[in-house]
C-alpha cells in the first residue's frame, strides 16, 4: 500500500512538470484551493473566507496535500471546496490569526477552521487567547542529512557535521522551527553545536564564515546550494529528501538514527479554532486524519505515523 502510494506520488510530481514548477516559483503553491471535482486553484486567497473547510498548516507538509485532500474529498464530496495554506506556522499564528494578515496584497481570514504546528507552544498561545481548546497529534517527522547525489564526501551521519572539510547549509534559527527547536538541540546533544554554528543567530548569513550557511527558507534553498556545489550537506526533514529525489533533484540522503533524529519530539499538532466557520467539517477532517488511509499517505512521504493515543483529542495544556 505504502509503496503504491509513493509510486503514485512520484508519478504525479513528474506529470505536473513545468506547470507545477511555475507555481512553485511564484509561491502560489503555498495557497491552494481543492475542489471535489479534482481541480486545484493556486493563490485564490479570498477562498480563506468562503471555502467549506479552511486549514492553515505547517509548511513542511506541502508535498502531501494534493494526495491527502483529494482522498479526503473523494470520501466527503459534500465538502466541495477546501482552502489550504502551507507556510511557517509561527508566521501564520502571529501574522494571520492573532492579527489581520495579507497575502499578495489580499486580506486573509483570521479564523481558519483548523490550525496545525510542529510547536505545541503555538497552540498554547491560541488557548490563552480563547481561540482553541483541544488538539491531537496526527504525524511525526524526523531529521535527516541532505547531500549531493552519490554522497561524494562520504558523509556517514550527523557526527560528520563536526568535520572541517565540509561546507554546510542549515535552516536558520530565527524563523525555521526545524533548526530552532530540533536541529540545534541535536547538535547540542552531540556536543558540536558551537563548532557547527558558532552560536550565530541570523538568517541568510554565514554562521561560520565559509563553512556554515544559515538559509532564508531552507526547504528550497538547501537543495539549490547542494546542487550548485555551494554546500556539501544540510540538516533537513526526511520528507524533504524524499520529495527532492522524487522531483529528480541530484541529491541523496543520509539517515540519522532514531536516538538522534528527534522523531519522538517532532509532533504535528492540530486543533479546531473556537471561532471557526465550519466546525463540523473540521471535525470530519480530524476523523479522516485518524484513518489508516490518511496515515498511509503521510507515511508514503516519509512521515512517521501517530499512535492511537496521540490521535485522540485532548485538552491543550496550560502555557
């Protein structure tokens, strides 16, 4: 089942070809409206006010959405239009929910039906603002290393990040949760954080001159730098390695063992807003996320299944 889903996903990526690449270049792919008939519209920001289900989700699951939403709508065709944003969850929280935000010069709804983040602290802020009461964890991710195709530097694991002969490209610690909460912790646990980062706190910068680059937006920038020969290795999500390979990018991945890759800590938490326009449809989607079909789709892209206990709704703990 999982292999078939992955094969289908890879085929779909290649079949969309130049059109998808154009949408990715424009950034519109982060704002998609899915119709029950199978159509996908890009950049229709106004749909955040009118769709039958509106979801603002952590951006690093963008590659899953088309398979996921199409399967959901095939089972729930009455939810005819689903609007999905997949951008950094801190940006969503602070610039679209807690205050009025704009995308491409258009106002965005402050009350999506569902909001998800890899940081439970974001949901605690919504609880403090009386905007969310309950949540569930619906999937996990894990850290991996992205390297050039064929692994020419013979990088064997995260310990090699302490080597002096590598140029590195990592997510910045200011706006990228993957590094701020997880990558930096892994390096600290290994005792090599200062050597790798120089304890720098910046983005789009050399953290260690000529050795470690902190990206502006890592999931696009790191594979570009590796393919251009500007970097040898970068900390990414395992899902990003799989997606880049599915796109035909000239990269490979080096797995990081479970004892280091933070997979037990990287939990995607989702909840319904108390002022949601479509709370019943939101609950229908949460039920769908608990299904084997939804979990298999996430797993096919490299995510780690949530347990039965994690998939149960529970109160958001106090901040």
